[in-house]
C-alpha cells in the first residue's frame, strides 16, 4: 500500500492527522488510528505499546494508549471521541511494526466514532506535512 | 583525616588555571551573609587511631546477650564467604550499573538474585530489591491499587506491627483505605476476613509465617480474595521459612531477605524483595536486570524496562525508588549459593529447635502457650510477669523474647520467643532452667 | 561467563551445618503445607568464591578508577568506615532488645543527628529513610500533613524543569499535582515563572541547590521569601550538599525541609545500588511531623521517642540503615570541624579546574563559575558523534563515564563531578583523555562509534532487552 523509501515515508493522502502526530483512516464509522512516520522516527525503536481495553470510551485529544521506547514513554491521543472497537494484538509480539509499517501493520486501535464532525478539526496530509517539517 | 590528596602547591596551580586567587572566590555567587564565618560546633578532626578509640568505646556500650528475639530481625548463621565477597571494593564502591559494559559483575549477580527469588517464591519476575520488607509491602499495596483501580486494602493484625504502620503511612498519603482484621488462635480470623472483604478490595495482605510465628492457611485466604477479584499479596519476613514453606498462589510476593546473610545490625540495612506474576511485570517498581546480547552477539546483562521508573516516567511513575539495597541482595545471592539445597535442612533445624523449646516451656508453671496453631521458629508464651522475666534473665545475659505488650495491649505479659540454628540445646535448656526459677 | 546455577553439580555442599542436637520430630508441618521442591544449586565453597571473585573483576568501583558521575558524588569510601561498621557491638544488636542494652547504638544515632543539625542548621533529623528518594517521600508527606492540619487544601507542588525524576515521582505518590517551573537563561529558577505560578494552591517548591547543572541559585533568598509569603514550604533536595557542607548552612538559605544522602556527601559507599541512607531534617515548627521514633536523651539515658504529636507515621520497620549511619558518623568524626569545610571547598575547586580545562574543547552551555559539578554538551561534535559515543569511548580508557542525558534541559548533557578526593594528577590525565577523544571524534569517529571495545562486553542491545525481557535464568 505504501512504498517505503530509503529515509522518508509519504504521509498517505487518504488519512487525517493530528498535531500530536497521530493519523486516522475512516471507513464508515470506524476510524483506524496509528502514529506517523515522523513520530516513530523520533521515538526510535518501539519496545512496548500499552493498548486500551475494548469498549473503553475515549475523548478527543485525550490519552488513549501509551507507547514506549527504551528511553521514553509517550501518550497516544485519540483524534476523535468514541469507543475502542478493536486493538492491534500483533503489537504485543511485534512492537517493531510501529517503526517499520506505521501506516499499515503498525496501526494501534480502532475507534467507533460518535461524532463524525470532529474529523473536520483534523489536518490533511499537506497541512500535517507542514507541521512535521517545521519541527 | 579528610582524604583530600591535593597539596597547597597543587591547589595554587589549579586556582591559577581557574583564574581566581582563593577558593572562597568560587563561592561569590552565594550571598555573602550565608557564608559561615565561624567553624561548625562539632568535634575536632581526629586521627584514625583516635576515631577508632572513640567509636569503639561507643560500641562497647551495647551489651551483647544470648537473645531469643525474632520479630522481623533474625539471628542466623552467616557463612564467612558472604562478607568476603561484599567487601570486594569492585562491588561495594561501585554505583548502580548504568554503564553496563563495565558493570557485568553487578548486573549478573542481580540477575542471579532475581532468579533465586523467583525459584523460592514460584513467581515469574522479581526485581533487584527494595529498601526492606516493610516498604516492599507498602509498594505492593500501591501496585494492587494501581492494577485493580480499587481503594481498599485488607491488612490482618497478624502482619508485623511495624510493617503495618508503614503500609498505613504510605496508604494515608494516597487515599487508600487500610482495614485491619483480627486474629484468632494466632492466625487470620477467617470470619472477620469474610465480613470485611468486598468488591472494593484491591488486595488482601498476609504474612506467612506471621508475626506470631504461626503458619497461615494461605489457600483458604486465597479463596476469599479470588471471589471478590482482589489480589493476594503474600509477605515473607522470616526468609529461612522458604526452605520448607511456599508462599501459596499469590499475585505479588514481598518480604525481607535479612535472614539470608545479613547481620542484625540494629534493624538495618536489610533488603526487601518483590516478585510478581508475569502479567503484573510492567507495574512493578524497582530496577530490573535483563539478559541481552552485545554487538558481537555475546551474552550480557543490562538494566531494562526502565520506562517504569521515575527517571523516565517522573510524575507518572508508580514509585520513586532509585537506590535500593543491592549490596545486601548480593549478600543474599552469595548466601543462597552457599546453602543451596541445604536451606531445607537449615529450616528444619529451626523448626525442630523451636518446637523442642516450646515443649519444654509449656510444661513450666506460670507459662502457657498463647496459641495452638502450627508455627515455624517463633511462638508466643503467656507468662505471669514478662517484665520481671526479662529483667531477671538479663542478669544472666539472656533476652528471653519480646514482650508483645509493646505492640498489642491485649497481649501484655506474652513473650514472642524465637529459636534458630544459632541456639544449641544447651542454650535452650538454660533458658528453660531460668524460667523455672 | 556462566551463571552460578550452571556451575551446580549434584551432591556438592558448601556449608557444614551443625547436627541436630534435640530429638527430631516428624509432622510438625503437615505434608500438604510443605514445599514440594527446592531447586537451588549445589556448589562447593571454592565454586562460590571463584564465581563471585570473577564477577567482581567485571565490575568497576571508585577503588578501580576515576568515577566522575555527576549528581552521585562518587568520592572515596574510607576503609575505617567499613571496619568500624563491622564491630560486633554494632552488627550483633537487635532493634527490639531492651533499650538499656542498646545505649551505644542510640548514642551514636543521637550524636549523628546533632551533628547533621549543626551542619545544616536544621532543628531535628530523622535517620529512618533508607535512601535519598525515600527521604524525599518523607519530605513530601510532611508537607501534605502540615497543610491538612492547617485545614488548607493545597494541591500543587512546584518543581524546576532541571529536577531529578524522583522529585515529581515523590510528589505524585502523595497525590500532589506537579507544576513545572522554567529555568532562565542562566540555568536557574525563572523568578517570573515562579511568581506566575504562586497561588493559594501551592503547597511547596522542591529545589536542588546547587542545582543539577552545578549552579548555585543567586536568588535563593528571594525564592524562599516568595514561598514563605505565600504560606508555602520550601524543600531542599540535598543530593548536591557536597558543594556547601561546612561553608553554607542549608537552613540559612531559607529551606524548611531537607534530605541528605549519606551515601553521597557523607562517604558511605554506594554498593552497586544501595543500601544508602536519606535522613530528613526540618526547621523547628515541623519537628513533630517527623516519622517516629526519634532518639532523645534523658540525662545520660538515650531512648526512642514515639510521642510526636503530628508525626506522619513510620516509613520503614525499625530505625534506619544503622550500619550506613555508623559509616557516616565515623566520617564526620574523622573530618571534624576543620575537615568538613575543606570537602566543599575542594569539591568546588576541583570541578571548576576540570571545567576550565575542558571548556576549551567541548561545548559548555553555562559558562560561569560552577559548584561541585558542571555540565557539558555534545553540541558541535563532528561526524554525528553524540554524548553516548563519548561516554562509551571513555570506558575504553579505563574511566567510568560521567552522568549522561541528565538534566533533560541540556541536549546531550554530560555531567561531571570529580569530588574533592581526586588529585590534580588524576584530573589532568582525565582531561588529556577527553581531549584525545575529541580529536578521535574528528579524525577517527569509528573508534567512538564502536566503543567500548576493550571491556568484558561491547555495547548491549537495549531494544532486545526491552522487547523480549528475559529476567531470570531458566534451566
């Protein structure tokens, strides 16, 4: 789905982005969430992802999960409000998917979205690119 | 003696490099009125000869007796090897192994300690040590609260009173409710437990053998904990008991390994331990040593899962512990390597001797057992006047036990007597003779 | 190197236990309660001795070489401390024996407390805490109880962004909200940011002074005033006391509570990670908040006092890490009133000397007089060489690396604390090696990137250790 270049990955255009470096891909009322290539690069090797429980209610821009590298812990914020519908269990054995395939097998959780209007507050891939380049 | 190598001439050269005339010029960034103008009102500098004389005189004021005291601090045999190893300055003058390439000795030894604790407790993961058993128990209470999200801890009065005070102090700072339950015939009152445990209980704490030396029915207690989805935290204060007893099917096992190669030392330092089931690993406080490989593929050890700890998680950490009791954990590791399977025989010596003492004492006039429960190497004897007994024995250089009135008003004139492998039959017979009088 | 378990051989014995001299009884514990198996190794004494001797040779202590670990005060650990702490009169006493039998121990603790009070200017000290962070927790507990008794619901603790992680962790353990205070361009507390955050919710400020950059805060008295005017308490993280002991009293700086690290400032050894000791001192009006028991003197009799009106309770079983207290006491008696100020003065001179030599070759973010330690950074290093490469290369030269990547406010920080027990000669040699490494970074960076190469193991895979944790040996 994404062609991995030597150093950079393109931010997929069919996704929306947050300023905290999460992406969300929406199909009907389910949004799949992960972190961007920029974020995984800054984190360096991911060693553990603390996944939320299925059914947990999440609020927009509040912590839904945490992700750990050897030397740091980062919060992953829910891009929109809703309920956790599914989590990526593969990450228990393969946390490195977040680094290697951040937009593909490195997805983290799926939200059943309560208010699709909240998506309008998120960034397009072009807008996100500007932010990522700026940092 | 101040251990400062530089001579006045060298200091002058250094001051020149820095560009000031006097060392005190380097303190000019501190408000002048804060700089002390008078010497401190403490004693004068002393030579090594005089320091030794002075402090040896203080040590002499401590009277060494034959004592039958346990109560959380046990007099056990320490193989000579232990002190030789922990006196090696490559170990004791080293810091926490943050540069693992030059600290493989410390890291491997701690890995061995973690392994020993898992073997003895039946748990999946053990950490590199805690300050002592009491703080390990308090941290276990915090962990249970964090894991279950519940606010109540059940803490029987059969747990060491000082351990209970510590758990209560810690919990009072964190809005966790400690509910004490009573004892019956020296062990946890099951009826009381049944009445107090509810859906808001995060954990049931139980010490085994308990403070009275009695052996608890852990499986029975576990049933009630499981019913209410509370965690079971087992606490082992007399580590030698692990030679014959297992902590049961607990979720968290904590305790103290002072009995494994650490002298009494007036109660400290000791060394706490904590071991947990695999699923609780990431919520465990303290340092963890893990196995890994270096760039050549060679096996090595390193501090790992540090994202649990305060230097990374900061205010989100579940504990603030850094320095623990690693050198004492090394002592325990050496001790266990020396005892090996003979720990079982050692435990048996304790068991046999304490029961011999018990049998002899219970037939004396004016003395009777307080409880009929099974016990390990400590037991409680009711007497007419324990204060009198204690002071009489002192004249014969013996301390017969601990008067429980100190901790339990209802147990005044009850003595907690501990017998270990360090007491010969002769010692016990002498104690009994003196009690007869 | 094999683990001890791998050296086990069935039937070996290392210990000769005494024969049972009382009649043996069976079934004292029913079989269903007995342990099933005890899978401990079987070794002989020579196996154990050789194993741990070999292990010790793969370790590095202050006695092996220069250990400039910033913030840890790795000073020389006097051997007389070790000898005296091992006197039978100190090792063989039981904490629950009658007090009349332990007068020596109580006297030593009482005297040590008095000396620590004199050194810091505080009114009383508890010797109970087992480590610095344990002491911090006690300090925060005291703050919490103080405001509870005043019926003031103060929920916030202010902490500078340069602080050690234990500060916010300790505050959080007592359910305080931690608010970060910015450091100014000089690396010290930004007074404006501090004033901005002051309100009736602020219980206190936790400050390390000198701070984690080794800098003394010029505004310390002003900071104390801002806090006290607001009714807040002022806590001192005394980890850096080596810079001021005998020259300045911590209480004079306006602090209300302080913890000390006896295993740093007072020469007790670090022991691969403890045991330490973290006594906590307070000003007079906070005396009775301290944990029980305190040691009091009644004419010639020393006793344990459990009657403190507002005590926070107890933070560990018994009274403290006694043998660590003995070592610290021995040190204080050895140095005396003449020696203690020399500790701070020489610690500060040594640090400034080394800083002066190294700043010509490395980036020094705060180019000003330091106290007992200073911070360099990896800014401007060629060939993408970073702090970790420099640290690992130092291991090849037989040094322990300085503290790296702390404090967080300096990118790639290298915190160097020589301590007063190092000679000019040692520091000159170290400076020469640092300069050599700087040169290698330009001319032969692979030497740094592949470092260490002469140590028992090379760089270890931290990612593997965290992704697939193996935390014990399994047969």
